[in-house]
C-alpha cells in the first residue's frame, strides 16, 4: 500500500477530494503535493504495465506515448516522461519507496529515472543510494545540475552525443506581426544560450533611477543595442557587396515633420514615427533620390550626416555617452544633434553630443531634452520641458 507520512493512498485521495470541494481550509499543501506525486508514481507504473501488456495496440496506437497522450490529454513529452519513470522505477526500489513515502518529489524521481535511462548500457554505473541521497538533500534545480554532472562522469561520450543532438535542435524565428512588432522564438544549445544571456545581462542593467523599464524590456533593448553595435562597427560580412544596413525612405516633407507628410518607410518593417526618423537621421548615410512620375531620375551619392573628421573630434571630446552615470563606452555611443539635423541643426561639435542607444531614444522618443551649457550638457526630463514650454521662450538649445 502506498503511503505518505504514515497515511495510505485512500486517505490521500480523501485529502485531494476535500481540497477539490474547498473544505477544511487551510489546506496542507505539502501533504497535497506528496499525494499528487505518489499518484504520479502510480500512474507511471500503470502506464508501464499497459506497455508490457501491449494493450495500447488494440486501438491502433503505434506507441504507448501516442495512446497515453490521446487518452489522458497529455503532451507527448509528459506521456514519455511518465513511461520513463514507470520503466526505471521497476529497477530502483529505493527511489520508488522514497517517492511513495513523500521523501522526494516526483520531479526529483523523474530526474533520476531519466539519468538512468540515458546511461543505457552503462547504467551499472548508476549508484541508486548515492543519487537518492542527493535527491533528498538538494532542490530540483540543483539535482538537475548534479544529474548532468553525473552523466558526464559516467558516460562522457554519451554526454557529448546528447549535447550535439541539442545543438542540432537550435533554431531562431523572427516573425513580423500585422502591426509592425516582431516575435522572436528560438531554441539555443547550452553554450549558445549562456553566451547570449551573458551578453544581454551585461547590457540590460538599469540605467539610473529614472530607468523604469521592466526586465523584459531591458533585455529586448539589450538585444537591439547589441545588433546596432555590430552593424555600426562595420565588421559584419558584406552582402551583395555592401555592409549590412537598414534602409529608411522618406520625403523631404517627412524629414522636416511637416503637417500631412507621410511616415518614413523602414526596410523589412512597417512605417516608423517622425521622432524615430529624427533619431536615425542623427547618425546615418543619406542618399538623395529624385523621382518624376514615380520614376527614379537621379540618385545622389551617399554621404554621412556626421563626417568622419567631425566624428573623430566628437569621440575625442565626449569619450562615450555623455548622459550622467552612463557606462556605455565610445564604441557603444553615436552622435546626437541637439538641434535636429532634419531641422537644419548643423553637424558641428557645438550641436553634437555622443549618446548610447538607450539614452538617444530617451531624448527623441521619451521627450528628454539636451541643453549645452558651456562644456557641459544638461538633460532635462519631459515634465520640466513641458513646464518650460508653458512658461514660454527661455530654453536655449545650443551654445
Ligand atoms: Zn539624436
Ligand atoms: Zn547612455
């Protein structure tokens, strides 16, 4: 008879039934979990029994996993997990007992079962007592790590084969949505995931007390900043003879934000706002295209908004993002025009300041404003900008 903490299975089922009826509050969640886990062990053993009896073949199911997932509304992964546990527990009586008595949870037992299963012909190297003791002492997360460690010690070749199988499953999909947002969905192997997380964590720390972004927003910004940096460095391989870059198409009216002007078109995406256009125009190469009756009649040479000598001078002067407290170094910063280039702001040192991706966005899209005061720059938050505007002229943009 299965038991948890001295109770037999019928008592546990009674506790679960009471919980479902919302009686006898508060519920002993630990006992409830132990009961559910003991039932999972029962379920797994029963699944194994069905497999051995080939009962699932009667209704035409090719595998027990298919049969189980259809019958019980489970995913194939969950069904396969229960079958693995049911199979392995037959050979691990101490683990089975610890699971039934509530000493260890189902997830811990499952980890041990999968480890023994993965070892295949080398399963004689699986020390049940030692692994059970680890399951008793450690959390599920730590046990998962220890099982991986044990796998490598017992079967380094198998470990390598599994790692390569994981690597083959890698994928990344970037799908545009109707409204212009993009969904990223992917799977990376252990090394690739660690590399990406390390890079994103370095770039997704809060940028001061005014940074109200969620963790997810900071990670998304970090990914975009990383890609901007890779493109700005100009070291990506050429495609069709040119370095990868994003093309933005706008009209003269759109550039000057005149009323009724169409939005700018971004290649591979949807039209973007004028504020974003102004930010991108702060540091880009511009090509003039003349049209007549929608026919291209002239294409001018691409010229950089901020010339190479001016860029060098700016880098020497600012040495990185000038926002107070910002840690982004030189190569992670780009020129911002204090008076927008599109509004005839000159690309001179007196009208330029280096900002990182996040702070550049703060200025253009979030409404912060930069004021040059002698050799220093002041960054004025949106609410104070509004107050100053309400008070009338007095805010000077550039020295
Ligand atoms: Zn700018
Ligand atoms: Zn910055």
